[in-house]
C-alpha cells in the first residue's frame, strides 16, 4: 500500500483523504502468485566416438541417442610382437566434428572423440566421467593381455591448454577420466597406443571399456 | 474555547480542499479473483547444451486470467501498474502479451510497470496475460514464487 501526496501542509490533508479510500478496499486487495521451477534441472550428454545430435547445439540442437560401440584396434606385425615399441592404435570412429559448434575437433579415425556436457540448476559440484575396463583383453584361446598395456594421449584441434580428459592408462578397473563442471561442455580427442611390452600368443584380443558420466 | 477550535479546524480543511489536486494517490487494486492458469510454470533450458556465452537461461510460459475490481475508481482517469516486488534469489525476467485491454510489457523483481492509462469505464476489468518467464538456470535450484499485484494511480 503506497500513499503519494503533495508537499507541505496540503500533504497532510491528501494523506487523510487517501487513507479513507484505502481503508475501504485493502481488505479485498490480493496478489497472484506464479510458481516457477525447472522442468529438467539436470541434463547430461556423453559421447565417446560416434554420437548423435539433432542439429548443432548453438543452433538449437538437442542431444540424441546413438547405440554405436566403436572399436579401437591395432595389428602388431609378427616381428614386432613384444618388442616394447608402442603401437599406435586407430579407431573405426567417424566422429571428427564437435556438436558443440560443428568444429572439426578430432582427427578421425586416428582419434576417438570423448565429450559431453552437464547442465544443472544446483551448485553441487561437477559431473564425473569414469571408465571401467576389464583386467585383460582376451583371445578365443583364453590368452590375455593386461588392459594396462593400453594408454592414450589427449589433444584437440586448435586446443592449447589442459585437456578436460587428459592422457592416461587404463587401470583394468574403474577409474576417473575427467570431470565436467556445471553448465559446461568438455571434450578431448584420445589417441590410443598399445605398449607391446609382452610377448603374447597370436590371436585377436578383445576387451570392452565402458564410459559413464555421473552427476552429483 | 471549544467552539472556537472546531471552527478553526473546519476552516483549515476547507481551505486545504481548495488547493489540493483531486486526491492524487496510489492504491493497491483488488485482484483477488485473478488466477494463474497453471499452478506452476515449468521452465526449460533455452539452450539444451551449455554455450560459450554461458547462456544458462531457463524459459517457459504460462497464462494468468486477470480480473481486477476497479469499482472504486469508475469514471475516474487512472493509471494501472503491474508490480513485482523484489523477491527470490534467481534473476528473473517476465514479459507478457495481452488481448488488448492492457498493455504488453516486461518486468523484473523490484519493478512497477504501466499496463493501462485512461478512464475507468467499468467496475471490473478482465484480461488474459500470457507470461513468458526467463530465469537464471544456475540459480534456480527449486521452486520459486513470483508474487505480483496491481496498483492504481488516480489523478
């Protein structure tokens, strides 16, 4: 309730008049309330290798599901097996552009795109990206190669600072790959290599790594 | 003595009335019949993913069926205002469209915006406001209440 009036002695009189008027109507004066709340307070998107986005985000694009599981592989020449000379791996990924801005960020198939974003209305910390790898890659005969033989470097076209998902080596278990701060997009390109430090039987050794992005 | 003082007071009020504008004042309007169409407006991220410009805006829309009791001011010229007192923690911006009886506009907490100016012709004014609400998504952890009311300035 606000009373405005003119100055000086006249103000007192105007006040008196206004108070009479207000007294007659304030008993019924109300206010209306509009409640607002976030429909989707937390949103995450994770892409490892090939992913899908309906458009580009800065043009109104939205994330989409993509069930593709990409393969990172290397064929070690017989003469090189166990030599200790690291063997650069390659991928079957075709994901070079970033859905962040359609920029050619990775060099597929040599590199594997790892990226995503985390949206939240609550300041409760960053989202965490973890990778779970088995202890070993295994061939059909049951021979094994420790997953710790596989490591990666991290970069991105045009990037000069630290990578959000930096270089590392698989642990043969669950490990943290990096974090995504609230309301940020993070991405890196990983180039894998096989350490080739052990003499192993011939065959195709397989193992699957599962990446998981978790919100606080 | 008593008769003398009464006479003086009467005289004073009479002289004041002569110099006053016609009770220029602000009143809160009875809007108790005004109702939002939805109990809660759901806001969605304007950009699905975070951007380099850090656009963390949540946005949504809802409607409000406005019914104002203007009976006390019929046949007066007045200005109607929508008021959103300072409140809450999130930065909020509300814009609205109307069906033509009131003016469209936009408002933030702590502001008072003109929505009508002219003669009050009837005791009740009905209008539908279509609200478009924007809020800072980095500061809206839960439900927030925006409490509006209407005020009228008379000449």
